[in-house]
């Protein structure tokens, strides 16, 4: 059930708001758990049992730690068993086809025969949000084991943490130590409802008005034959996808944060204008921040971080970003995407620190934009060789010439407008300009401008949804 779908907006959302606001506070968690399971069941049916099993296993594990609170060896054994159980489920559902295909390619006859049967059936179904659910489960286990968070008060706390529908299938990734205090004591104020509604509307607008519009044009370009592409068109497709995935994913995150706020939760931010970053390191501090922080705290720092010399730091970065790539998808393209980001981070670390002082800020930002846009091609195209061919066209090694060919399938004037607005909002300093304008505007005008803007956005979204059935969501496949 996509947040921008009519069934969610006009059926599920009113029920959620009614259940949140009209029931006694002591029943809110139970209502939220019920709604979250229904939300997941709507898209996954029988695989909702897998979510329930995950909750049960992880809760029993942390309760086992509680029962052996002074026996560190037993607690560590339970942690290890819990981590292995969660990772085995993730590997089976998400990576088994990829691993079997690798074994078959390596020349193992038995693996090749098994792979033909396995791949013919399509392999196991990929449950929605399994990567997000797994990482939150690991956060629960590690935070409790390290005593960074208290134990769950009951199975309801574990169930709510792992099934909370606003961020269940696409984040932001929550830490148990972050959410634990909010599970028991939270109040819903009028300010929470208003701020949450505004955040949800902004995210919905980014998704429906910008990302969905861009998707039609971008998909059209990426379906063209390689001999029909020119460098200009190929760069347009790559840049369009960079904007599409940003507004698609950040829009979903805004909606998740808004829904959480309306339920009394404060979710962490996940984006901070990443396309204004001046280095790849800065980019990863701005893009999918909860994922970056998860890898930093639960993998990079335990490996040794940057405390063991440059060579070990480089190895740690490659490990982290290879796994970051594979976390997004089981394929060579995702692995290459992650390794390339790791390589750029290593190169930035070996560069002289004073070099940045001699390179203009605009040049550093341009470098990040170009590098990230180029690497998004591996993210967009599942076939690695096709991605390499597309990159070849981008850099002039194609057979389609160098000019502009019209018409482009799916690309419309509306798509051009969305592209221009998205690019401007992504790279220009609008926050500074908005604050300056607000400081010069009468308070009464500022007070009423936001509600009016929200109503206009709602009207535009409804108009768009009434005529457009194209409503994809990129991160649902992860």
C-alpha cells in the first residue's frame, strides 16, 4: 500500500488518524500494531507471518538476555544466535538467487542444474521492506546487548518497534535506543498534528508531482535502444533519474516522518539536501542518513574505523560500501555502485587536506553531482553490461551521434517543468532565501502562507492522482 495511493489517502489514513486520536492513550500502541499488521498484510498476505515470526524470535532473544543479565557469555551467545537468525532469513529471501547464479557461473555442474530450476521458478518471493526490518532487528539486539537501551517492557514494545507502518517498508531506519523512550510515554499535541500533516503533504507533493512526473520521462529514455541514444539524451536520463530517486525517496521519508509525528513519534531525519554536498563523504552524511549512521555505528566503528592506519581504513570503507551496495539489491550492479562510492571515499581521504582550499566550492559540488549521477546508472539498470554501455554513450562512445533526437518517449512539457523545478530545489540555496524573505514579510502573511500553500499542494496532488495511474515507488523493492 503506497502512501500516495488513493486507497491509503482516502481509506487507511482516516482510520489511522481516528484510531490515534479517539482511543485512550493506553490503547494507542495496540491500535498502531493492529494497523501496521493490516498495512503489511495488504501487500504481503501470507508473508505477514514472517514479520510476526521475526518479532517473536527477536523478542525471545532480548528477553533471554534479560534473564541472563549478569552472565555476559550467555548474553553474547544469544546476540550471536539472533544476528545469525536474522541474517539467514535476509540471505535466503534476498540473496539466494544471486548466490546460486554465482555458483553456477563458477562452473559447478550441480549448482548450474539447481540454478536453472531455481531461476525458472523465480526464486523466493522478496518480502516488502525485509532489508529495513532486518537492520532494525539487529539494532534491537545490539542496543539491548550493549545496554544502550532498556529492555522492551513487553512483546508489544518489540512488535511496535519492528512493525510501525510509517517506516516499516522504506525507513527511516530506527534505532531501538532512539525509539524506546517514545514507546511508553508520548503525547499528541495540536502542534504535532499540524506539523505532521504539513510534512506529509510536502512529501506527498514531492512524490506525486515531481518524482512520478519525472519517472515517465526517465523510464522512456532508459527504454531506448543504445543506438538511438546520444550523449545529451543519456545525460538527461541519468540526471533525471538522480532527481527522481531523490524526490521519490525523500518524499516517502517526509510522509513517514509526518505520519509518525501525527502518532506522537519523532523520527530521525533521513536527507539534508545531498546534491549540495561538496564531497562524497559529505554526500553520505546527507543522503539516507539513517542507513549511513547504521553502517557507521554497527559495522565501520566495530571494524576499527579510521583508527588503524590508512590501509585498514581503506579496507573498512570497501567492506562497508560493498555491503551497502548489496543491501540495496542482490546484483553485480549494486555491488559496483557501492564499491565505486567506497573508492571515491578512499581517494578523498588520501588527498592532501589543504587541496580543498584551492578548489572553488562550486567546482567541488559539481564533482559530487557528476560522480553521483554517473554512478546512479548502475542503480537504474540491473544489467551491468547494459549500464556500462549506457555510460559509454554518456561519454561519447556510442553510435547514435551527438545531437538531439526528438521526440523522446514519455518526455512531456510537464516532465521538463518537473526537471527544472527539481534541479533548482536540489542545488540552489532556497533555505537561506526563504528565511531572508520570511524575515522581511509581515508576521500575519507568514502565518497564513503555509496553510494556503498546503491547500494548494493538496489540490494539485488530487488533480494529478485523478488523471495519472503511474505511481511507482523505487525503494519498495529493497
